[in-house]
C-alpha cells in the first residue's frame, strides 16, 4: 500500500485554457459552478497561487454546512 494521497482527474472541456484558468482564479466564477448540484458554497479562503489554500463551505438546503480544504499545486 502506498501513502500517496494524490488524486488526478482529466476532462476535455469546450473552453479555452484561459477561460478554464479564469473559472478557477476568480472566487465569484468558482462559486458559480463548484460543488455538488443543489448546494451553495462560500470560499472562506481563496489563494489561487502555488502553495496557496482554498477553503470552501458547502451549504445543503435546510442542512449543515460542510467544510473542505484544498492546497493549490501546479504540475
């Protein structure tokens, strides 16, 4: 068993690299599409730089908020 906890996914999207980058770099744009359908979310921390942090709180209708933390890394 490995201790590596990296998850990588890949998708082909009908947008330019600049549009995709912008959708992650802008907290307002990111909040518009990030997270599960039917949830709203608020980015408490949005440091879109190498080594920066993302902290988002998901809100389900009529339920508690779910915290999530991420670290920004480039490859």
